[in-house]
C-alpha cells in the first residue's frame, strides 16, 4: 500500500498528516478565535514532520524506528511499548467509566465506548495472534492420550 513512499518518509509523513487533520478538525470547530490556534497546530505538525524526517536519516536506534528500518529487537521493543499503551488505555477507560458512573451516570458513555473498543481490540488480538485451541499441524492430538514420562 505504501510501497511508493520511501521508508524514511512513511512515519514522519503519517504523523504530519495526523497533525494536519487535527488542525483541520480544530478549524471546523467554528469561530474566528479558533484560527490562530489552528495555524499554530498546523505549523507545529509541519515542523515536527521535518524534524522527524531528518531524525529518520540518522544511524541510531531512534532513527531506524522513525525511518521504518528497525531490526527484530527494535520491533519487539516497539510492540511491547504499544502493548503497554493498550493496557494503560484499557485501565484508564475502566477507571474513567467507574468514576463517571459513580459521579454523573449520563456522562459515562465516552468511557464505556473506549472500554468496549479497547477490550474488543484485545480480544481481536488474542484471536489473530493465537490463543485457545492448538492448531492441527502442531503435533497435538486430542484422540490419543500418552502417559507423561514423569508420572508413576
């Protein structure tokens, strides 16, 4: 999908676009007083994109991550960090839901939605990346029970 974009540019471009989309959303919020903040957000997003692109060209671990050329060790660290972020998001959504239900029940729906979405993402990850029944080709059979060599 993104093969036509050079690897060094992929992540900086994606983050820059995310910042510009946020600036556009801020501008759509309405009113003349929003334009100065919109301009600051857009300039910040563009500046960060340029800085991240330059950083992606360096020969460091951070540069490799930003330049989409991370090795297995760096990818594992990134996956662990993303997993931790997901766990924190799930916990924050739950705590927000509980506190809001106790305080003002009508305002609890955003926390409930985030809790359901993060919980669904967790379950989807379990189903996609393995849990539950072993695959048929991994040598585990359910018909023939063998005796454990350590049992007596």
